[in-house]
């Protein structure tokens, strides 16, 4: 890690930045940007951020017992303790990816502990564009993708018959709007909202703003270098050459198109209306223009 | 008269039966005494103690609290169990056999390899992997397709036969625990009976394999270390030589990170380096993206067929 950033991140050790997002909203890109900023380069299979919140490996190694012997509610009750212990031994500010919604356990305690949380970077993307990308990620069709995004109790990595044996615990996401609102409405951890579209349109300005909000000073050239190293076509090439371990086994490629506004060619009118009708309020709140269909 | 249960070369004496484990009633002495009692987590800040959210470890003791289920306190020759209100003994034993048993074995210098073991033509093959690596899947599949006999499902105690000068293995835990998705592989085997779910809310089923395991020790032919983390979907085999063999095996000792606390590093290293020097080890890399059928086919064609 570059010394300039190392010392700054070390000063904030014991805290976590939650990189929260609905899937396919720019989380991977943003983590690649952070890796490139702090280290000068990036390998998509060796991201220098700190894993995913739902990791069973981290849970098991701290808990001393097999997380697979717990059900989903039981796991949730332990997750805050696990992360509080984990950060005691971290040497710097950590950046952890999250696809879970901001949820409470059955005792009404948040699963993301306030005292170890530095900030939430909430990455959001126009849900109309998420649909096709999410369908590709889950190796499903547009209609099923819409059904998941519109379901108030949607999960990621859920297994049939309540099984809980994957490397990641099942992640309750709610609907697309439910996910967004759970994070941006909670009052325990400060949130910085990052729109994918702003990252595409004005990457330098947007990325700089977010890093500054974390209390991290940057050099202009480092920001430019990170943006250059993580251009969509470069990440796509890396995936083609070496694969991408975060890709869902069933999907063809993780880095698909990365376009903003591409939904117009991929969704029919009825499909677009299903998304708009369900998420109009949240889309408006996030300044997404509601198209006239 | 206590219940005497033999588990992994240790004799346990308890005032109650240890779940469904075969046992006898006797007054004889044992290596480990198991009793019920009330427990409190050791106070914070004690010198020489390492504190984790649910456990506290020191040179000669280990405390574990499984939330809402049980507290356990272990010393080398004693286990105290404090069942918490609202839990069932079924819950308590799920964690007793998963964590507590392994820790007490380590305290007694019994180093358990995280592996499943099968016997083909009276030779033992061990599939070592971390949780989720596909050990039980491989064992269950080869029982069906290659008529292999299961020796051990998850925790293997390898022993050295000084007379025959070889490492060998025998079943020490007469149950196989399979996720409901993998149980299809053994459902046609009339000699393997489902016993119960591990916990009422968990889809892991315990099967009695006492009828089908070889009764004699089986010499170890090959250890197959399966590692998930390969970025490619294809399965790859890597030749492991020299000290690397020891290093990789050490990483597959269950709860390996406890060993330094219990000051057992020296006997552990002696045992593992000796095992590494005598047993053939194949290191197989797969990724999360590898399809189960491709993985099974690779192991069969590249490692089992060539070896048998």
C-alpha cells in the first residue's frame, strides 16, 4: 500500500466502511477503484478491500463453531459480535462489501454495529438498468429479475429448503426500494450516497467526493490513475483473460455492458412499468428521471 | 456406574449417554470425564487468556458459549456442560461433537485431520478440505459409483502402526452427517439408516454408518487435499513436494490455531511431518464455479483410477 494512504487508513483502524449496495450497482467497480487508489494497481481477483459481510469463513473462524449449524435468525444475532471482535485486530480502516439490507435481528438490534462503523458508502443504480444486469448475474430472465427486485422479502444466495451451507450466508435484501431505504433512512451510521450514473458521468469528481467524505486526503494523479486502471473495458478484459472469482457460477460474465440507460433496449414497456410502478417514489428521491412510456 | 464411550482413541466417562453414541456402563477409569454443571465465562483481562466473542482459551483450559444453547468448559481430562434454558440436548450435542470434541482431542494430542475417508480395495483415500470443500460429497458419491466403503465422514484420526510401519485409519465416529442435498447419494444403501437431524432447525441429517465401515485398520494410500480458491472453473492438480506437504497438512488439522495455545506445536509437527514424508499427497484446486460433476469426474479419473 502507498505510504501516503497507509498512514491515513491506520489512523482509523478499528472501524469499517460498509460498501452497501443492491447487486449490480457498481460495488465491484468501486472496490476496484479503492484498490487502485491505495495500491496503484488492481487485479479483480485480488481486490485489496476486506471481503463481504456475509462471509461464513470469517464467522466460523471467530465463533469457533460451524455457522452452518445455525439458522438464519441465529446467525444474525451473532454477526455484530463477530465483526466487533474482528476489527479489534485490524491494522487499518476496513472496507467491507454488503448486499444485505440494513436489518435488525429478532431482538431489534442492528446487525451492523454502530460503534465500529465509520461510514456507509451506499452505491445505487437506476433500477431499470439493474434489471438486465441482475438477470445476467443470476442466470435468469428479465421477468424473474423484476420479480426479485419487486419482492419485499427477496434474498441473495438463498438456498432451497432453508439450507445454509454456501460460503456466504443468505442475504435478506428486501425489494430494490426496500434495500435503498433501509440504508439511507437508518440513523445509526452516516451514509454517503453514490449514484452509478454519477460515477460514469463524472468519475473524478464523484470518487474524490466520496473519499473526502471518509476523511481521507488524496492526490489528484492517484484518483486519475485509479479511474484509468478500472475502466470498464479493462476490467472486462481481465475477466476474459483470468476469470472472476466473484462471478456467479451460472452466469456467463460478471462485467457485461456497464452502460447507463441501456435498459431501453433490454426491457419492454410492460417490464419497465413494473419497475417504475413499484419503485417510483424511491427513484424520484434519488433523482432518477421517470421515463414517459 | 458411568457411561463409557470410546471416541477417537479416548475413553469418555459420563453420567449420561453422549447422544446416540454406542456406550457401555462401567466403573472403569477414563481419559476424559464429562459432567453437567453451571458455568460462567472467565472474567476479562486474565493474563494468559485469549478472549473471543464466544470463547476463552488459555494454556490448559477452553471455555465456549454457544449462544442460547450451552456453555462448555474443558480441561485435559474434564468437560463440564451447562445446558442453557430453552435449548435441547440435541442442540447441545450438535456443538459438542462439532467443536468441543475436537478441542478436547487436541488437548490430548490427538490431531484430527479435517477429511472424509473411503476405502477402495482395502486402501484408504482421504479427501481433506475446509468446510464446504466437498469432502462428504466425494465420499458419498464414490460409495455409490465405485462401491467404496466409507471409513470416516468429517474428522479423521490417522494413526501410525509401529509394527507394520505404516499410517492407517479406522472408523472412530459411527455417523455420517450429510446436508439434505447430498443425502441422495446414499439413499439407496439399505445398510445406512438415517438417525435424525443434527438440530431440528438445520437440514443436516445424521446417518448411522456403523454397519458399513471396515472393522479393521486400513492403510492410507493417498491424501487428496481439495482447495477452493482457484479462479478458473477447471480443476487442477498440483504436485506437492518436500516441506510444502507438511505445511499444507498442518493447515488441515481441525482448529489448528488452538495448538499453539495448548503448547502442542511440537508433537503436532512431529506427527504431521512424519505423515507427510510417508504418504502420497495430491493437491487439487477447484473454484466455487466448478460444477460438482466435473469435480467428481476429475478426482475419479485423475486420482482414484490411476491409483487403484
